[in-house]
């Protein structure tokens, strides 16, 4: 029953410590993690019994991807000083007193992994050209060796348990593959590759799990060869594969227990992601049944797992599961949440322009509705809107908006065919899916036609601007955050791995200028009718601020109604909490003022 309770302050939504990556200490009693309690990502240790954290390295930069050395006396991590994603790799003693720089250049050096004997660090870098490859270095950074020479970006890596080999994943879409390199000889072998299939060895949802079997002989992988992503195992000697887990849902991040007896993996059960463990024929769910579970790690004794779990109505926490029931270790939320106002998503499906059914997450206000709605297309574009903690959505529903997050064609989680529906059609079918999400809210009687808004980030910001210019009479207001608006200028200025992706998914702007222009909202700003807010970040290398600045100049000359704000000290997404709060408050206020209700 809808009530007219007094709306609580949204400030409480931001009073939780955030956690990104973490690594388990060899003794299994603590972890090293990257946490954010205010303006930067810092390194801390986490007691897995008490949940207490102790920060041991802070600074003006973002400190990410911490990992213990095998001797556990030092930690390797990557640091982003300017928000421009030119990471460098460092090591630091676990008391924070002794710090050493491993890489010393202007490249993007990321994803450090200690060798099993602790003498080397493997990492991914674009230091030789604009495409990421695999490198190894001594701990002092004095001798760096390039182990791969790929034309497509290397995405993930993992040492074999004996330290003789590194497996790594390379490529984009159905041009991806898995290789193994002999570290001493430098010889690379491509071990998994098949036309019209995608492969993943690890990665995704915060995972740093290794695909190697304890005996160094086999590699776990995921592939949509049979559609959707199933879990297989490759025998490196015989080159034979066998399928270990097959089901209707997509699966990712498989990892053997340290003793090699059980298999853990994540499974997408729309709108949730759960952690499962397979022991022989029996499968157990170790995570909560709802929400997003990510960053799962086996404890060293193989008797349990750690994970991060949160949902739309609860911020993320670290959990430990030694049986079937997970136990919350941390208490990152510092004040009571306005739980009577928070909303879980409901999965709905609606018919798009071509009759295809499109899945979406729908959030309906628990109290008074203003008969207004906001469409929120996700970024990526190869991502999925799921049941996870997101302050902006809760801010919208607390103000009485209905919110719909369309998982438009090209989203992950719905099989290979759906994933590739927007190949060479970005800004086409996915745009129509986004527009028809707004139609759904109106047709179901939730909102009025003159009370629709749209809000998106990155690729979602691009789709928002496309919707505002291609269907201008549909929207009361719109927000585009760190978007891009001209395919040609975007591809001319973006990082190499992004350009490789766009060339694969969209094509070459030099060969098809008319098509790229038709899919670029910068050329249709004269059609814009709704008030527009745009934000950009000065250090963004993914969607450079030049994209937004060029649009602002055109809007100004046309006399359009707009607001623009640029964050001078941020990259693609705010790392400083004060900027995130400002961004969300600013955009919520804009929609609140411009959408009737």
C-alpha cells in the first residue's frame, strides 16, 4: 500500500565504505583490499574473523588491484595518480613503510601478479605501442621482458602453480582466444580458439581467480561455443576439452579449490549473480540467493570461500562461507539505511520495434508515485543491469520516479545471439530498445507521456543523447554523463583497446562516413527539444571531454536549454566521494526540476 511518509535524506546512501579488489593472505585469516572511505582508493588489511580494517597506505592517487607475494611480506598494486588510467605498479611492505616502484613510464601498467616463487611480477601494459600485451619484471623493475606480441589487447593473465607458464586471454568478441607462454623460453602457444565462439579463462565481476589446475596440466575456461557461456576444461597435453558445467544460464569465473577437489563458479540468474560450488555431481550455492556476488576466493585450506555480495537494497559487504550459509564479516554501512524506501528490481520483458522481447530491471517507488519515469540505459555496452547496489536508482525512486533499466540488444547475460545483435548496428536496434523501454512505462499506465526522462553514463550517455535527438518529442528532460557524441572524433582520440573494440563492433569511420554520421548525435542537436544536462571529466581517456565541449559550443550557438559541468580532477568515473555525491545530486535535482510531477 502506497503511503505518504516523509522522504528521508539521501545522504545515508553514501555512508558505506566501498571495496574493490582484494586478495587472501596465505594463512587465510586476513586479506589485503582496496577500499574507499572518502576521496581515494586506499590499501587496507581486513581481518576475516572480526571484519576490522586497518589502512596502511593512503595518498592522492587511487591504489587498486592489491595482491600478496607468496611470502606475504609485501603487496603489489597499481596506482592511478591523475585519473587518466596511466597506472604504475608498486610494491609495499605490509606495514606500509617500505615502498618500491616497479614501472616508471607514462604507459598503462595494470593487473600485477606475483610469480609463485615471488621473484617476478607479471602484468599487462601498452608500454610498447597502443595495444596491451603481457610483460614480466623483477621486483625492482630493472629488467622488463615482453612475453606476447599480440595485435589485439591482452585482457587477463594467470601464472601456472609451478611458475613455468602464464596463461592469458586476448582479443575482442569472437576474435578472442586463450594462449599459454613458457616464461623461460618465451614461446607462446594458442591453446583455445574457435570461429564464432568467445572464450574466457577468468575475469569479470571482480574475479582474480586462476584457471589452472593444481597439477599444472589443465586449464578451466568459459565459452559460448554451445551458447550460453558454459564451463569447460582443457588438457594441455592431449589438447582435448571436456564440459564440466552446462546449463541455461551464463557462467563465469571458474576456479578449482586449492586441493583440486571442487569447482567454484559464478552463475547469472537474472537479475542476480550467485556463487556455486560443484563437488562431484552435487552443486551447492554458497552465496546469498539474491543480489550480485563477485570477487570470490577460495580459502587456502579449501574449506570455504570469501566473496563480496550486495543488492539493490543493501550495500556490498564481505562474506565468508565455510558451509552452505554465508556469514557477513564486514559492516561497511555506517548508518541505518532508509530501508522502507529502498526498492528491489523486478524483471520485466517488453516488445521492441522489431517484435523482439527485451529484458529489463524495473524499480517501482514504494511510496507516492509522481507518475513520472526515468529510462537508465547501462554503459559498456557489453554489460548487464542486475540486482546490485546503485545509489542513483534509489535516489530516483525515493523521489517518486519509476525507473527502468533496459538490457538492450548487445547486453551480456542472455546468450550469444542476443550479445551480437548490435554488431555493426550500435545506436540502431539498441537505441530502439531504449526508446521502447520508455514506451513500456507509459503503456503499462505507470507514467504519463509528458513525464519521461533519460539518464545514462558512458555508452549509456551516448544512447541517452541519441534518444533525445532521434525521438525528441518523447522526453521531458535528459542527462548524459561522460558520453561521446561523434563516432569519428571519439575513435580518433580514444585508447587503443577501445578503438580496437569499436572497429570490431562498429566498423571503420573512414570507409563509411555516412553511416557513422547517422549514428552520431552531434549532427542532430538541432532536433533537441528537452532540457539537457551533460557532465564530463577532464582526465577521461575513454570518452574525452572534448566530445562534450564540442557539443556545448553547438548548443550555445543554437540557444538550446542545457547545463554542463566538468570535473577537473577525475577520469572516466569519479573516484572521489564528494564528486560522486555532487554528480548524483546535481543530476537528480535537474530531472526533479524539469520532469513534471
